[in-house]
């Protein structure tokens, strides 16, 4: 049994402008100690997915199942869910500057996380907080434990957030763009820290990122999201060398050099689709250079791609057309051209 | 931080002095003659002149101010033009009703205002929130005297007719004399002042808390697995209280200088009523005394608010 199995997760927000379908039929699994990277451009539903796992999306309409250790988190009541949060599944957020309470001492905030789940004396929780700060590389932890967040640098705050997340030895750690707000050298340090601790503690990790370099460094498996859907999934190597979905291919080809190391994910040209009025058929088709007739009306299900073990892609292109090389690219173009009658030229169609 | 407070204190003293000068000058610029008011319409010019001399009003303005300042430095605010009682005594004797009213009312409005604000923020757009909105609008638009009279009518008059004599219609009983009667006499004034003010606090708390609850660190608190109660009160309200504390300091400071309408409606005989009376009588020493005291309360409450900021926010304290 997988540690976490997400099946057909759907999340919608009812807003004044209409219903925002932020996450649509998302499924994935992660085993103990493994790392899953979730990549996708801004607004593709990565954070919403992560927050939904912990029941932290207020006011959202949620459907599907999230089995954690075989138990459906979405069916849990508040009290039971609270026992999971921070304890079994912990989360590190994007912006360390605003994620710690500015009016409480860093150590106190870590102690609070411990005391929320363990019946231990305050002194013991404090000792643990010092130990954790030491673990994440805060110098002089016994003194810094009494600092307020504003006395910490951005990198130190993210370390403190990681310390807090690891305080109760969670089985799953979700890191939502943990380094985006930090400068490059600090990013590398934080990623090293996460990787080291994950190795030491055997925690499973879901890392959400824009950064294909992080994927290459950390991930076992990768899912690529676009407009609330998983468009491609594979193990890391397969995804880098044999991508199938035109969106993934575009991401990888937009990066100079063969495999994208330390490259920021470029948003594809044009407006991302509105999640309130989604395009018909495949939601990527207005931006897809290989758009075919059927893409306009028929949303492709996720199909197994030939070659990879768990390689899936939500695209109508033949399963053997994988890779970022120019030859495959030409074959894709030829295939798409042959299956495109009603559309003039290649490229985008008008959104209905 | 200490230096900041010292600076603020010096500044406060300067403000008080300027206010005393301004009040003093205003009195002399305005075209009226207290001696004539005191002696009445039918008095002979000789009588008026005599009174004027006795009050020292025939001396040059600067000399008069010198006398005043000299007294002030020694903590003596002078004597009433009217009955030669010392202003210090007048103020001290009128202080208890005003302080009782302001502090008691403040506690009630703070608790109810903040509580309703918290409940309507955490249940935004619920039925409770809507009812609270009506409460806020009523409170904000309700004139104090009207509410006071309404309470007297309902809780004094109607209840008395029904044989229930819980609430007296007015008057003041010193706390030291009879605590129970004191509270009984204060209940209606408290409710009056609390209801019209609580609305502001409800609105302030609601908006401030709603803003805080959307902060990232609130999400962190929830992700830690804290109870919703702890998230709201320990994490949310803690941050949301800063504007409330500021408002509270200013409001209490202002009220301590006299609560004219409520005191008058309920005949409490506090500083507010003394102020009205002395303005009508053009009793300069008393007017200046009250103005200075009111300004003093405001300056001090601002100082306390500043100090509280430091207590509440480590970013202020440690900078
Ligand atoms: N509470 C909400 N109400 C309405 N819409 C929401 C809400 N939360 C998220 N959304 C919408 O859901 C979509 C997905 O948002 P999400 O935060 O998951 O994106 P993301 O992939 O994490 O992007 P980023 O990389 O910028 O963090 C966005 O269009 C966002 O506007
Ligand atoms: Mg996000």
C-alpha cells in the first residue's frame, strides 16, 4: 500500500465570477521515503492540491479520495484531521517571511507544534525545539530559540519552518515552493538541507516547484500540472529524456542545453486558460503547436505512454512519440498536420 | 524604546502647556466679561469694577497668566470665579462619577464589541454576522442622548410601572459609600455609553481579524494541527488587537475628560457637567482646569498606547 494515494481529486471554488475549477481529476501516489515533484506554471493548481490534502482549503468544494495509510483524509472530521496535520503530514510554505507569526518567539512556535500533539512538559518541548534548530543548521540554537522571526534572515526562517515541520517526525512532508522567495545560494542550502534530512529521517516528500533544477536534484517521480490537471507523470529520468506531452516538451525544450538543470520554468506564451471558462476538449489545445482536430472537442484521458513503467500523458499524440529531440519534434508535427483538417495552419485556435 | 518614550513624554508636556496658553488666550480674545456675568444685569458699574478687581481681571493679561502659571507649577489650578472654591477641589469632587462611567463603560464595550467582532469575523456572512452588522449600524447612528432616554423610558419608567425597581433613573452614589447602589446607579449610563461605542469596536475587530486570518502565519498555525479556537484567539486575535488597543486608549482618554451627554441625561454630576456649567458661567479657572485635565488624560493615554505597542509587538520593542 502506498503511503499516500490521491484519486480523482477535484477542487472548486465558488466565487462571484463563477466556479473556479482549480483542480480537476488529479491522481497520484507516493510511497514511504519517496520524493514526488509537482511542477507546473503559476495557477496550475499545485498549492490548492497540497492544501486540500491537509484540509486547509477553506470554502472549497472538494471531491475524490485521499488515502493516507489507507484512511481517507477527505472523509475525516475536523478533530481527526487536526491529529494528522503537523503530526503525520507537515507542510513548509512558499514564503518564510510571512509564514511565521511575527509576535511569537521562534522556539515558542515550534514548541506549540509539539505540544499540540504530544503530552510532554514544556521544558521537554523546548529542548526538542533547540535540538531541531540545531538539526536544521541554526547557529547557537540555545540562544536563537528565543529570537523573534524578524531577528532571523529569510533563509533562517525557512530553516525554522522546516524544523517546525519535522518536529513530530511526520511521515510525509509537503514543501510548497520552499525556496522561491530566497536568493540563489540560500536556495541551494535549503535544498541540501531538505535532501539530507529526508535521507536521515526517511520522510516522504512532495515538493512543489517551478524549478526544473530542483526536480532533477530531488525527485523520484514527477507530475506535471496544467490548468488543474495532471498532464504528464513519469519517473524523473523518463520525464527528462522521454517526455510525451507537448506542454512538458515545450518546458524542456525552452531550456537551453539538453536537460534542464537549475532552470526556471518559463510560462508558455499566451494567457493561461481561465479556470472559470475552460477551453473545450484538451485545455492545452489553444496553446499547443501540435493541435489536432480531436483535441478541440475531446479531452484526452491520461494514457499510458509506451516505454516508461508508470509513464502517463494526457495527450492524443501516439504514445511512442517521446523525447525532446528535433527528430521526434518533426514526427509530432507531421502527425499533427495530418490530423488537422479544419484548422488553418498550426498553433492556436480561438477559445470558444 | 525608552528614549522614544521619554521623547514622547517631553512632547506631551509641551502639548499640555500649549493647550493651557491657547485656552487662556481664547478666553481673552472672546468679547465677554465674567465680572458682568457674575454680578448680573442690574449691577452698577462700580460693583462690576470691584468684582473685576477682586478676580484680578483688571491686571494685564501677562500678569494674569504669570499668576496662573505659577499656580500650575505648584499643582494649584486657582479658584473658581463663582464661589471661590479651589478648582482642584471642584475637579477632584467631580472626578469619581466620570471615572466610574468611563472605565466601567469601557470594559463593557471592549468586551462586547470585541466578542461580537470576533464572532462575526469567524462566521462571516452568517446570520449572526448580519445581525451584528445591524447592531453596528444602529450603534453608529444612534445619538447618545436618545439611547439614554430610551433606556430610562424602558428600564426605569416601564419597569417601575410594572413594579420592578432595579434601575434608578439617575444620580450618583459614591462607590465608597455603597458599592451595590453605585453599580445600580451606573448600569444604565454604562449600557448607554457602551452600546454607542461597542459598535466601533465590533467593526474594527471584525475587519482587523478578517485581515489577520488571511495571513500566511495563520495557515501555518492551522497546518500545525492547532485547534481552530487556538488559531483564532492565540494567533489571529493577538495580531488583530493592535488597532483595537489604539482606539481604546484614545477613547478612554477622551472620555475621562468628561462625558457630557451621558452625564447630563443621567444627572451624574461628573466633569462633563462641570464643564458645561463653567462654560455657561465663563468661569475661566475651572474651564482651563478641565481642559488641561482632559488634555492630560489624552496625552497620558497616548503614551500608554505607545508603551503597549512595545509590549505587544517585539518588532517595536527590539528596534
Ligand atoms: N480560495 C480561492 N478562491 C478562489 N480561487 C482560488 C482560491 N485559491 C486558489 N484559487 C485559484 O486556483 C488556481 C490555482 O491556484 P494555486 O495556488 O494552486 O496555483 P499554484 O499552481 O500553486 O501557483 P503558484 O505557482 O503561483 O503558487 C488559481 O487560479 C487561483 O486563483
Ligand atoms: Mg502555489
